[in-house]
């Protein structure tokens, strides 16, 4: 998803932010629920640079503060690129705020690390069980977070281009098979109209790589780790299915179907006609529809053998273990679960509302609407990234591995090395027991 899949590094900013956080911790100013006013709760968010989403966070906080007089929530916003570093710094100082947002894939690691406390959201206006599964964060069968929205990977194309080349327009019920997809790319390449007919965002970095490409690995039948016990990546990441994925992934470059490293603006390249098919996300749907109108084709992911797959989980809200007023924090979190706020967040971010009740109130997402495909894809095809504290390490290993494969590294050797690295990390950390 755009918000968690295309993060910027921001290393220097992160260092400065972490230092500022630690300075604030030293003076007792982080507002964890302790101090002069234990009923003042600090909320941290990654939305300092996301004006539209920040406005919704501010609205929820203002509404909550006005609805009662017992608690007061105060916001502290961080740039997204430095947010995780700020959280880690505060956690080390045991001065996390009471309420904070977390990138969905990080929730198991933060729960295991003692950053997040389990939630009791009983009595909320909306039930957690009614949400898209990918918008709920659990670890060891306990609820730690929830999100108001998610995003869905999809393929965009022009109907006129597909029809011109006699390429079937796939549906949710009958997506392209691998053979159909490969044949479509071959036809588009042979037309001479596209230098590379496929744009898959290979110019991106960070979490985009496991978010965008591990679902294709999973559609082949492989995975980042054996999810039966989360104790080994062997066979899952370097077995025959994974090697088949890597071989196919590299072939997209060697056959001239896509660039080894795409451009800085893949969606603009698609809209400008540089590519015919784009592997992108629901966040660009409205922009594409505005430019292409009825010619826009929103396509489901390709079934590469084991069913279509897309990534799942975006930003979610949780409560810190160091919060001294957990009752107040949970009251706020329950308040934030009004259907109206699910609607507001989804509209502001151009994302998929996490509940059907919210979707019914958003143009395009109602039953039969042009964007309903995203809600259906998120419910039918989404695979959350591995629910293990080891995920941040797995993510970094996979990014390097996938890039090496696109650059021509031997698939079997490269994947086996990656599996060995992950298994070593798991063993060193006692398989993240606890």
C-alpha cells in the first residue's frame, strides 16, 4: 500500500527525531499518561506530512475531547520516514505515548518487543470481526491493533489496448492465468508500441518489495517463511515453487517485458502510454479514472498457479504497554471506531474502508461500484505479511534477494542464501519465543 509500501528512508531526520524524543522522555513530556495530569493522553501518528489523513486524526481527537470531560487526548505527529525510529527510541526509554499508530506488518514485532498492549474493544460501535481481516493486528491470538482502511494491489490497463491486441479482460471470478498473462505481454511487446509493456514499480524500495512481489511468490506456491510454526524459511523461500517464481520474475526483464529498475513515476508512465499494464495499488484508481474515464480497466491479480494473491495490512492504531491510563486510551480507541470515522479516513486517503458499513457510504465502493473490486480483492486475495517478530528482518532480506534476482543472480543459490540468513536470525533470537 502506498503509505507502508513506499516508505522513504529519512535516516538523518530519523536520528534527529529520535534524539528529540529521548530529550522529551528525559523531561517527562511524552504524555504517556503519567505526570501532573494522568488523564491527558498523548497520541503519536506518522502523519506529519500527510495533511489529508492528519485532518481526520485531528477531527477524531477533537470530537473525543468534546464528547466528555474525563480524558484529553493530545497529538504529536512525526514524518513517516522517521516515525519508526522515534517509536523505538521512546520504547527504549520506556516513554511511549499511550496511543500510537503502527504499520501493520510491524505489529507482531512491536507486540513481541513489549511496545504494544492487548486491546479490549468490546462495546465499540463497530465490531472488529466485521472488518477486513487485513485491517486487524493480532499476535499469539491476542488483538493488538486495528486500522480504518487498507489498500489493494491491482493491475491497471486500457480496455482499448487490450481489445486491440485481442487480450481477454479478466474478472475477479476468472483472472488471467500465468500462460494468459505471459501471452498478453508477448503480444504487447511484439506490437512495438511499448518499450516495456509492463510496469511493476521496480524503481521502488523498502517495504514496497515484499508488499508488491511476495504475493506473486505466494501465488506460485512459495512464501517468505513456513507459516505452520514460523521457525524456518527453508523450502518455503527456496523450494521448487519459489525457484519457479524467481525464474519467471527474472524472465520479465530478459524478455523485455519490464525494466529491471523502473522509473521514478510508474503511474505517470502508465498514464502517458509508456507502459500498457501497471502493477499498482488502489490509491491511484481515482487519478487513473479521471484521466482515462471508461477506458480504464481495473484488473484482478494474475493467478500464477495457486490462486491470485495480494499484500494486506496498512496503518493501524494500538496502545502502549507503558501507558498508565489504559482505560482512557481504550475509551479513545473505542470512540474512534464510529462508522463515520472509517468513512472519513477512507475518503481522505483514497483507500479501501475497513468495514462494509463504511464502504456503503463511499462513492465507487458501494455494491456494483467501480471500486468494489478493491474491497472484494482485499477480502478474497489478501495475504498479510508473516505474523512474526522476525518480519522486519525477513523484509530486508527479501528486498535484497529480489533485487539480486532481477539483476541476474542464480535463483536457487540466491534464495537458499536468503533462507539461510532468515533461519540464522530465527535461531539467534530463540525463534522469537515469548
